[in-house]
């Protein structure tokens, strides 16, 4: 099979790329290959809206409407740069003119856990359906991890009436990301809602018992018996296709300012792009290269990569008026819901930076700034709405700020309807 544009991956970055290509090139053939058997869908509702009764059909991104051929349930196994061809696990291969790697990330497995259907490293729609099936009334769940996914899925399960225990090595939920006082307040809120929080604990060993439960032994010798165990301990980028093809990777596919991948050691330009969770990009304002694993990034980077692929091809073909791809410069925002608290944020939330906290109601409503040499690298808007653009400008501005400059700077929009 031949196609003008080949997209590997079936997530939100892939969907955004397809739609941007179609806008820029109404004619060119597009093929999307995804290992998942579902067409691209929105991933954030898997730990939020779907547990609150939202309709599963609403998460479908309707990618096929952009006149794309979707090859679902198929895995790309090898990229051959010289032949411009990708091999699939069904023995076929596809030749391309432009390729996008939108392979995202997979849930990091936690060694020592039994290979059991009751243990789920949470990432996909199939994982959601499976956990939902196990989360019957009266079920006991253990959530391992106190970061983004762990804290969201623990809240979702608790709201569904399940008995939930959380286990993680840090001192509190969100430690390392939220200032200590806020992390403590969030943890107390979870406890007040009936979540058993086992902070500062790790799982020493675990085994499945009689096909009906999993017994976890913690590092202090205590035991937890669970009907289901949900693991949310970070991700691993799916960058093997790029690495094995001789492209530059470093915990993600290294892309340039136009989201184009590069050969290891440099050399001539390749017709390969990467976007979303798998792409490692040098962010303006943050002064570092990193992967950003959030929805707004998947959409904005996917769209920018799609546009860049179409423009670079038009330029190569000498089409009249074809402009070169622009440099990608959208610093994404991200968000999370923790029971009835919520936040939006941009940049780096890392408590190793210098923190300036500006609370209107301590632990409930305010703004946290994360600074490096006085420059704002990250902003956490806690129950504070309508300030994402202003926060982004502060980060991109790159000026040094004294803490008192920042206090009172980003008031909440009182008209927000959460
Ligand atoms: C439960 C959950 C909740 C989240 N909530 C939020 C939130 O509240 N806010 C927020 O900002 N972000 C959230 N995120 C993060 C956000 O969903 C991700 O950043 C986003 O999904 C990344 O999109 P992507 O397209 O880059 O990668 P992915 O969504 O990981 O998609 C990659 C796709 O590629 C496929 N694939 C991988 N390798 C191959 C291969 N070799 N061949 C074929 N197909 C392949 C995968 O199966 C998958 O379908 C959440 C993530 C999860 C899992």
C-alpha cells in the first residue's frame, strides 16, 4: 500500500494531525495505523467524565470524517527510512511520503505485581471498561501511585462507591508537584471522603489468591486484599520505532522547531515528524527539552505537525505559494480534577524550583508560581479560572520577577462556571 501521509498512533495527537493535514491538503491520501481497536478518542474522560455518567460515544473524535483510512488493531513494527516504508505486524507494509510518529506513551509497569486481569496499568478505553467491570458494588480497590492518574482514578472509584486505598512512596498526594501545604490539604480532603491513604509506603510483594483477589504486602509488612489494583506510576514513551530506525531519541523522539525528527548524529533531513506524548521538544520559556504529556499538547503539537508535513511536501513539490513550516511555539496548558477541586496549569510544576504561593483561601483557592533564577517556569492556578493565557505569557516573557511582583497578579474569574 502507498499513501502520501502515514500516521502511526491512534490518539489525540494523531487525530489533530489528520484534521490539520486535511485542511492544508484536501486531496492527499492519509492512512492512520493504531494498535488500539477503537478509532481515536479523548483519553482524559477515562479517569473523569465516564465515571460520572458521561456517554462513552461522546469521546469519539470522528477522525475518519477527515477522509482518512483507519487501520485499527494493527501495530507498526519497523520503520525503514531508506525505503520510506513502515512494516506492520500483519506482514504488510505501507510506503509514505510523510510520516508522523504519534505513538504516545504506555503505562509504566511496576515490577513484582502478578500478571493478573485484576492488576491494570491504566491507560486505554479497554482498561476503563475492564476496571468498570471489576469495580462492582462492594469491591475493594487499591490504587498504586499518587500522581496525576493515581489521584484521579482514586477519586473516580470512590465517587462510584468503591472502597479505595492509595499506596505511594511520597509524603502526600501530589508531592513534588504541589507545595507541601497544598499536598497535605489534598491528602486530608481524600481521607475525609473515605479514601484510605497509605503515604510513604511501597508494595514489597504481591500475589493473586484463588483467582478472586490480589494480596499486596507493603514495605512495613502490612497486607491489603484487593478485588482490583490500578497502577498509575508514570509512563514510558513509545519511541522504539524511531530509535531502531536510527533517529535521535532520548526518552522520547527528539524533534526540531518544526517537529521534524532527526537522524542520530545529524545528516540530511528526514520525512518523519513526531508529536504528542512521544515527542521531546525544546520548549520556549522553559529553557529545556522535555516531553509534555497532556491533552492540549497532543492537540496543538499534532495539528502543528500535520500542517508542517503538508507544507514541507508542498514546498518539496515546488507548489506555487507554498510557505515553509512555522516554528512550533504553543506552550500547552493542562488540568486535573481531584474530587471537587480543580486546577489549570502551564509549564513546570516542580517543587525543586523556588515557590511563590499566593493564596486567597489557603489550600483552596490561589496561585503558585515556580521560579528558576527569578524567571517564572510554571504556574498552578488552583480553583482559579480564566488566567491560563496570562500565566502562559508570564512563562514565555522570560523576565526575572521579585516575589512581590507576582502577588495578586492573577485573580480568579468570578464568572467561571466549573
Ligand atoms: C486516564 C488518563 C487521564 C488523563 N487526563 C488528562 C487530563 O485531565 N488533562 C490532560 O491535560 N491530560 C490528561 N491525560 C494525558 C493525555 O491524555 C495525553 O497527553 C494524550 O492522550 C497524549 O496523546 P498522544 O496522541 O500523544 O498519545 P496516546 O494517547 O498515548 O496515543 C498513542 C496511540 O498510539 C498507539 N500506538 C503506540 N505504538 C504503536 C505502534 N507501534 N503501532 C500502532 N499504534 C501504536 C497507541 O495504542 C495509542 O492508541 C490523561 C491520560 C490518561 C491515560
